[in-house]
């Protein structure tokens, strides 16, 4: 088993993972309600058959995710940049280190690309779940011989009850997944932007960790541009959106960087 005694942030791997987990969960909690309310609003819109319901849902979701990603990069990426620069300095730097042009460009590209991909997937699921609830309500209406007004009330009731439950579950999962994904992406990009020969170590979360993630955490550090082998997936960092859902969703692992 390979273990880094101390990371470039000055913390041990275990303390680094615990700190990052506290930070990304706190951030996800700030966005969970926003995402839940937007999904609920969209489901009611689908039930009313509102015009441009999908487009409006996508636009509102995108604004929420862009804000989440921007906060994540500011919190996690800037923290790592400061740690790296201070570790290379002969004296302690009291002020924050300005973000590099490379980091700013990588951040803009990642936020623009990932927000578009995530919004398409999230909105598609919202529409699919809404239509399924509506279809089942219509089947029930036909079986019971309900009037048009009664059918409309039944659909609205089902959307409020079942859709509300789904919205809460998805809001929490999406907020956690996107906060974790963006936090680790931001540290990866911050580390790369320094152009230092850094190595990175997968740090598995302590409790309730998947076996594949534990194995990744026991592997030797890899070069900054090399992926981690996690199960059958090659991930650049925990929460990498390109990985299999089973290796990404609800992950709490972190990455530690060292020279």
C-alpha cells in the first residue's frame, strides 16, 4: 500500500479528504434546495403542457449549475493554487495568489461544456419522469371514467406527491454529484496550470466506500496527466463526469497532490 506522508496542502491524506468532503457537502447543501425547486417547478410545467417547458427548464438549470461550478472552482481551485505557490515560496504569502491564465481558460471551458452536458441529462430525466407520472394518471382516469376536470386534478395531485418525492431525491443526488465532480475537476486544473511535475494520489473516503475506490486509494501515485484506474473506468479525478455512473454518483473521495 502506497501512502503519501503529507500533501502539498500541508495535510495528511486523511485530513485532506475530510476537509474536502466538508467543503463540498456544505456547498451542495446550498444548492440542493435550488435544484429541487427547479425540478418540481418543471414537473408541474410538464403536467400543464406548457409551451417550451423543456427549454425553460434547461435554461434555469444551467444558471444554477454555472453558479455552483463557479463557486466550486473559486473554493477548491484557488485553495490548491495558493497551497502550491506558498509551498514553492521562501516566505509565507499572506494574500491570495492570482489565478493563472491557464487555470482561468480551463475553468471557462469546463464550466461551459459540463453545464451543457449535465443540463441535457437532468432535463431529459425530469421530462421522462413527468410523462411517466402523467401516463399512469391518465390510465387510472380512463379506468375510473373520470371527467376532464377530474383527470386534470388527478394529474396535478400525482405530480405534487410523486413528483415532489422524486424532486427531493434527485435534488440531493445532483447537488452532491455536481459539487463533488466540480471540486475535484477544479483542483486537477489548478494543479496542471502550474506546470510543475506534480503527482496525484487517489484518497478514498473512510466509511461506506466502494471496493473499487478503496483499491484505487491503495495504488501508487500517478503523474498529473495520467488517469486513475477505478474498476473498469479511467478517471482523471474522483467524480470525473466521463466515468461510469456507478463510480461517480455519491462518491466522496478526494485527490492529494505532491511534488
